[in-house]
C-alpha cells in the first residue's frame, strides 16, 4: 500500500489481504534479503502515517482474510472486460490454491493464466539447496495450483519466471545511475536497490543485486522479450532438503522416477532481453516519478 500511495494509485487499485500462513507449514520471512518490512532500505513509518490519515487501517492486513481475497479474484475474473484474467504471483501460492479449490469452474474455462516469479530450474536455490523461496515456503500450495491449472489439450496456463532468469537482471551501478537522485520517488527506488545490493553481496556474493518480481510483471506486458520453453514437471513436497524443488521431465525416455500422470504442463522462462527490460523499466519509473506525491 505504501508503494501504491507513492505512485498515486492507492485509491484506484483495490488491496485485499489474504492468507497469513502457508497451508501446512510455519510462516517464514526472508529478512536477511528483504528486510523486516519486506522492502528494506526505506523508512516507511512516515508514509504509513499518511496512509492511515486517509482512514485506512494497516493492521487489518495482519489478519487471516483468505475468503475475501479468494472471492476478490473470482469477482475480477467475472468482471473482466474480455472474459480473461492473468494472475501475477510474486510470493507463495497459498491464496491462489484456495481460489482454485473454491472456484474450479473458473479455471476449467481455460481463460485464467498464472504468471509467477518462482522456482529454480538449472541453478541452485536461494533459500534451499535446490529450492527458491516463493515455492519452498508453501510447496503444497503450488502443487495444488499446478494440478488445477491444466487443460485437456495440454495447453499451459502457468508460466514460471525462475531465479535462473531473474538472477541475470542485475541492478548494476550503470542502471542505478540512470535514476534521478534529486527526485524523491526515484531516490526511494535507489535506496531499495542499494539495500538489496548490500544483502545480496553479503549473502550470495553477487556484485550487483538482481530484481525478481518486476521481471515477472514485465513478462505479462512484453512476453515477446522472453525465451520460453514448455515443460512437464512435478513439485517436490516431501523432501527434507529439497522440498519446493521444481522437478522437470528432462529425459522422457529414460527411467521411471515419476509416473506419466503425475507430470503437469507449464511454461518456464529461460531468458529475458535484459537491456530491453531496463530501458522500459527506467522509462516508466521516470513517468511514475512525475506523478508521485512525494
């Protein structure tokens, strides 16, 4: 909500809090990377006060409110202008799993797609040996989603943007220097990126921090800038050290480690045009900065 307020969209975009814990597991935050607030590097206290001055109770977001978010997704689909809906997931899939279970007929229409930042495919995980955080914290939820979003003609309704791709989109000094430090909004973005620069250097020894969620959002707008491969996969939910791993069917003609009916269809992004991503992103940040109330 703080971000929405800073781009003058708080009263134009509906915000609904959802599940506050995974289906079976304990809640986790990745404070060492994201900070206590989830968006470290910025003091949100003054911004939060301005939001509350509008009569918005930010503490409501701490409550379990899964019914409202599930019905909210259903309403968004029913009220969509073209009868289609794309769901962008930038965290765990708990809310989407609940939606899939309550409104299966919505999904059976084949008109709802899920685009998710998550998973590690050909690289190491970021919070487990082979697991990426968004999938790892609630693999049961992603398993439900992947099973629900299937079609008879094996059309893919789920697209993953894994860390294999997002780890190539780095906020280098050259990128940061394209932002205007004298503009309060752009300086806020710089503070966020510099916070992640320190955390990624300390934890992963990255020279510059990657951006994750914006890459998934960018795919929805510019899918032509991505290389995508259709895959069959299962989600590991039981491994002591590998829970949350995305296990793709690499060699269909070799072995019987997984029965054919367990595999589910999905698209996995393999590459993004990094220069195009940054050109478009910087351009839109400049536009948002002009309209920001900061």
